[in-house]
C-alpha cells in the first residue's frame, strides 16, 4: 500500500482552522461542510436520506453528526463503525484533538471503498459535541447517534479514535536505564475495550501489529470513558478505543498540524484497516449488556515489548516485582500515568 501520509496531512490541514471548530462557531460550520464533501469524495453514501449531515438540537443549541456508509456484500449483517469526533475544545487548530483521528477515519473509508473487501457495511461516523461542556451530556454526538440516528440494526463492533497523531513519551525521564525510554515509547498506541468481548482477543491475533507500531491493550477503567466509545460500552457493543493519550499540547493553541507524526498516523490507519478486516469475519455474539474478558496476559506481554530494556527498571521502580496479577497491574498503571504517559 502506498504511503497515506500526504492524504492524511491534506485532511488535517483542511480541518484545522486557526479559529477552531467549536460548536456554534463559523469554523464549526465550515468544517462541517468540508467533511460532508469529503465523505462523498471518498465514496461513502449517506447513512440516511440524501445528506451526510444529521442535524439535531438540544438545550436550544444546534449540532450535527456526519455519518456515511460503505456498503458491504451482505446488508443483512450488523455494520462495523469507525468513528471520531470533529469538534474542537477551544478556538485553535486542535490537530491532535481530533483532526488526526478524523483524517484517519476518512482514509480508512476511502481504502475500504477501493477494496470492496468487506462483507459488512462500514459506517464512517464523525461525531459532534464530544468536547466540554457537552461531553457525556445528552447533546454528545455519539449518544444522539445511538439513541436517535441508527437504522435499527445492531452495531457489530465500534472502533473509536481520539488523540492519535502524536508520539508517546514520558514528561520526566529518570537517568540511567530509563533515559532512552521515550524513544521506545514513541510508537506506542493504547487500545482499550479488548476486554469488552471474549472474541476480541481473536481479532487482535488476526489483525496483527503493523510494523513500526507498539500496541498496548489496557483496561478502559484505568482511564475511563475518555471519548465517544462510552455509549457503545454502556450498551454492550464490542469496541476498541485507540489513543496515544494526552500530551503537552492537549487543549492548547500549540496543538497544530506541524507537531503531528504523519508516518505514525499512516501506520495507525493501516492498523485500523487490519482491525476492520478482522472484525468483519469475527463472531461476536452480544448479550445486550456490558461484558468483561480478562486480558491481563495480553497487557503484560505488550507492555514488555513496548518498554523493551526499560521494562525491568520500570517494574523495580514502580512495582517492586513482576506483574503477575490484576492487583499488581492495578498498582503499576497509576504510577505510569503519573509520569505523563
């Protein structure tokens, strides 16, 4: 597959207006119209009716989800959803939050259109109103999609992205064996939600890991519902949430397109395509309520790979011994988070 970097950069630049895209602002409307055009350009069909723009109102304000669909070979099957929010938290470009994820979602959709390889429909969902003050409120776009805008079919699985444009690093790196840790952690991509269905372990195995990425599955409860995956988790939909975590430019005007790693975004787009293909053929029977599958061994093995030679010093400093139980992992994760990962 040729490099996706230039297409990703073009979409990021088109979304990252200097004045931002806060709900209700002129920039929000401009980006909304641009993204509706992009969904048509990449070959999506409108989710319902003739328009990609699914408007809704709450509390006297107007909002708009942008939802496209790529038809699979078997419309009777429940669709896969790839989603990201497009609004910004502040009047600034907000490239990592969340233009990078929107660009990846568009690229994934375009490649699926070109390949026509899926049995299931693929929904490309660009949600509105994820940022405060709407986060987790009834105005949140992903909640309104779930409650009001679905077509009656269940969602086979949801793959949600947020903060996926930057290298991972630790704010305060101690001298000695941990000095090179930031270089090892740069390609890291966190994945929560593997625990949401037993069949997602097999999805990981089938998808593999794209060269140049370090995938680290971890429990959603360690970070909480940080983005649009929350409504899917609450309703028992198998999901994967992909993120590089927060960084120094989170919700700041320094979150600009030039700071993103487009090579890493290229790899993440390929990883999402691999997950989508694996989800397409996965048997994921749903119970209608939240499920839990223990993933401790997978978390430990991927963390060991990600940290490399620094793994043992990290354990010695923050855990005192090998991680062999969920209780020990529960103690290790807050220490890692306190470093700024």
